[in-house]
């Protein structure tokens, strides 16, 4: 799944979440992609590094966005 990750989270992912931090914008976009089936269960996500590079953000921002999804059981990390 190395298609441009913006196809998964949407081109407008940075504007979702209002004035929230960038990690929250990404969390919302990922949560939405999971809920509407663009990210299917059991399909591995690209690495944090690949997501960060694909979206031109830092790896820590990706990690902070994934943390609540992991806590909610929507994503499993390895």
C-alpha cells in the first residue's frame, strides 16, 4: 500500500479538526478512513517513517496521531 497516503487520509486532512494540533488532524483523518473502510481491518499501514514522508510531517506527529487509535483498539502497532 505505497500509494500516496493522501489518497487514504484525503487531500484536506490538514483542515479537519479546526485549530487542533497537526497530530489531532491526522488522528481524525485516520479514524475517518478506518470507519468508512478506506483502511480495511488486517491491512498493514505503512511505517511511521513512510507515512511521515508521504505527508511531509514529522515521525513524532505520526506517532502522536496513532497513539489514541491504538488506545481505542483501532490500530495495532508492532
